[in-house]
C-alpha cells in the first residue's frame, strides 16, 4: 500500500466504525475487530501513569459482542445516541503488516430528551492489520480519553 | 429531632424514625449548607486518600471534605498531615494539582509559604521594602494558617477529621467493620486506574444506593442472572452500632437452583441471557472465605468494594444539591500474579461508569432526583425488613439504608 492508500483505508475503517455506532448498528461493531483483540477505554492520565485498568476492558471479539448483547437485553439506562467526529489518522509505524496509528475523535451525546453534551474527546491508539479477506481489522484499540470524567455512564461503545 | 422546624423552617416536620424520608432533604440548599458543618466538618472520619499515594516525604494528594478542599501530605517526621487547601491570606488554593511531591507549599498569589504540616512559615515582604509597607509588628505567623485535620489510617486508607469530638478511627468504625476493611486491604495495594463519574443526584441518594441490598438483585440483571448476588445465596449485612457504617456480604453459591425471582416475574433473572465469552465472570476465591461480594461503607463518603476479584475505592464528593462526583480508584496488590491481575482488569467491566452493574447505579439516583422534583414534602418509604438498623443475615432488607438515616438525623439534629 502507498501511504496515501493506507491513510484512505484507515479513514474509511474509522468512518464505517463511527457510522455503525452512531446509526445504532451496534451489532456490526465487534466485526471491526480481530477475534483476539484488545479494546480498552481509559484516560490520558491513566496512560501517563501506566495504570492498566479501563472502564471497558475486552480481550476478545466475543466480549465485545457480549457488551452489545448486554446493552440490548440486560442493562437499564436512558436512551441516548452519539455523534462521532473523527479526525485524520496519523500512521506511527508499519511493521510486518501491523500498522500503528493514532486518530483523534470527538463525541457529542444526544439524550432521549434532546439534551446534547460534549461527551468525550481523545485519541484512538490503534494496531491494525489486513485480514485474510482483505479488510483492515483492529487488533488493538486503546481509547484514550482526554478527561478523567465520564458523565453518569458509558453504555454505548466509544 | 425536636428542632427540625428550626433547621428546615419551610418544610413539614420530619417525624422521628427511620422508615420515612422527606424528599426536601435531597433538594434544599439550607440542608446542603448545614451538612458542611454538621456532617463533613463534624464528628466523622472523611476518606482522604491512600497511604500508598503518600509513600515519600513531601508526597501529597488533594481531595475534598464536603465542599472543603484538603491537602494530605507525608511530613518530614513520617506522619501524615492534612489541612485545608486554603491560603490564610486571601483564601486561594495552596495546591491545585491532584498530587505531587514538594518540600514545602507556597501560595502562588502572594508567595506565603507553608511547611508540610500546614503551618504558615513566612509572609513575602513581611517587613516591607526600604522601610515602607509590610505587615504590622503585631502580626503573628502562628495565629494564621489553614484549618488542620486530625488524620488516622486503617488498611492503608487515610482519613481526616476536623472535629475534636470524633472518637479514634477504630472506635468510630467498630471492630466488625475494621475486620472487614482489613479482610480486603490486607497487603500492599497497587493502583490500577482512576476514573471520575459525575452523577446527576444528591450525594445521599448514592450513599443510600450502596447500602441498599434490596435493589441489587432487582435492578442489576448481571448480579441475579450470573448468581453474583441473589437473595437465595448465603450472606448478610453487618452494621455498626450507630448505623453509620455497613458491610454486606454474599457467599459463592453451591450448585443449587432457586425459582424465587421467576416466581415474582423479576426481569433481572433471565436464563436466556448468556455470555459468549464468560471469562469476565471467572473469579478465584483470593480471600479464602467464600465471600464473592463485599460492599462496605464508611460514613459519610467512602465505599470499599470487592466484587469477585475487582477491588475498588469509591469516594463521593457532593457538588451542590443535585450533583456529585464519584471518584473510583481501582486496586490490585503489588504481588498479584499476571493471571490474577488479568482477572481484575476483566472483572472491572462490572463496575465503574461503563460497568454492567454500576452504570445502572449511575443513572438511578438521577431518576429519583427527577422523579421527586415536585415532591419536597412527600415521603419515601424505607421499610423493607422492619423499622430498625441492625446487623442481619438477610439482604432482602433496607436496614443499612435506615442506618444511614440514623446517624444522619442524629448529626444534623433533624
């Protein structure tokens, strides 16, 4: 891949990812990840200090599916949606087919009653590679939120 | 309780007892102001930080005692000191980071300096410049300084109190609660992460929620369906003599099945809900006593949580009548095996702002705050399991919630 192609494909991956979440096609979300993966939501402060925990910590695609199943069938929370605005990816490295990239995001949360809040900003710190079917899939996505505050709840994936 | 009319003149009198709570107590700004003096600055031990965070001389953390900003610091003599984070001069914050390491504190506004015990040590240009200006000769450094807190620790938790009337920490907690703190915090902890969860409700609604063992298996499907805590499992609630503190316990269940939730058609029991990757619910009995859930509160604002192998400190800070911040500190131990550490990280999916259990507690206080918005003089009912607050071997009760109101009403004079 040329660097222009790579940038385009990363941007496309993020666009599809955000569209799936924002359009409430949450069942599609685990499909962006490899079967064995790491998805973690944490904060810049925790990353800086080397604290390993996340508010979400999943090390398999099945755990991501479980999170969606729980949101649909198990958990009680007030209806809301997100609007992701995703910035341009920057490729940090590309070694043996594994691309390390960092992409800034901004999420507005829209509550059931119409209240809109700036819910989160941060970067996706990713390791991505091309799967057998030719698609890029996420092996690791560390969602590093700029603020340590998570208002009331993080139900929908970030 | 005779002077409740004086303390809350605009409301219906609050009849004595623990089974009814008027909604004005969550709404009234006069109540909020009275709580600062009578609860947080009163005869209670407020959680400040972990001793582990103050390992070296000059290590400090900032936190809150009610509205009051506080600095906790390791002094030169090895003791832990705590004092109000307010310069004696004009009232500015002395420290405005979450923590750090310093040899002394100085206020950025006019460079007044404090030692690690919070004593005012110098005033910039105290004698003026070229014989002009300066402080009066009579100004005495010793007579000025931020208010100091007495500190004490148990299990590596640092507490502070502003009142001379507060009994020693272990007496305040009582032997049963002390034992249950030490059960969890029995060796050197390590911080795994910190998160803050703002909630749209009065702090007392969260204080009640964590003491409310009645709701746990009714609201939280994960607790019920995955048999983390069901009423049919062995367990109980320990309450300190004054009602202030509690610890609930649930024991791991043997392979027996019950139908009590099915019989009442309770939503939270749903055998059809299964996890594709159940590794998140694969605990080990690390404390060797079969207790898989222990939720412990220290009045007024601390929770110590053991949910399987997920350990956390939760400290709540009031932010006005209808908002609070919940500060989560996820813990492990320094000698965790990699396998145990991984369990803690995965089981933490149950708790915190995105927790399969705790996300629901994040919302529920706001539902009460909004639901009761126009009901200041109406009463909520806290009558499951009787009218008293005492240690019991069932969790189908609101006894620990009544314990909260027992100490609260006594301290507030309401």
